């Protein structure tokens, strides 16, 4: 039986900012977005299970910034200085 996601993902490829648990603001690429979470690429690893705040500029809301808290579900190194991570909104 094929694996199916509960919520569809939308491809974004846009820059976002992330506020870490120690209040550091970092930039990263938002790969995709769904009702439950987001996929991101960064030039640094995220610690799994940490709580972060992601700020997404939503052009469809007249460039309003949408902030969501999320838990880092997973983080994989994909290349030299490149990590892909999954965030679950909470």
C-alpha cells in the first residue's frame, strides 16, 4: 500500500527566518509547506526535538509575516554544509 500524507504539501522555495530556542535568528530555504509542518534546507543542522519559531512571509496575505512554533522532527545532512529538516507545527 503506498504511503499517503494526511495533508498535501505545497512547493514554496522561498527564504524564511527561524528563531532558535536560544533566540538566534537564522535564514533558511522553505522547501515545502503543509497544514502540519514544513520542509526546510539550511547551511547548518537543526537539533531534533528542539522547539523553534519559523517566520514565513505570506505574499498571498499582502506580505504579512506568519509565525508558527514547530518541533524539529528530523534533520539529514544532504551535502557539504547543507542539511534538510522536517518541522512539525505545534
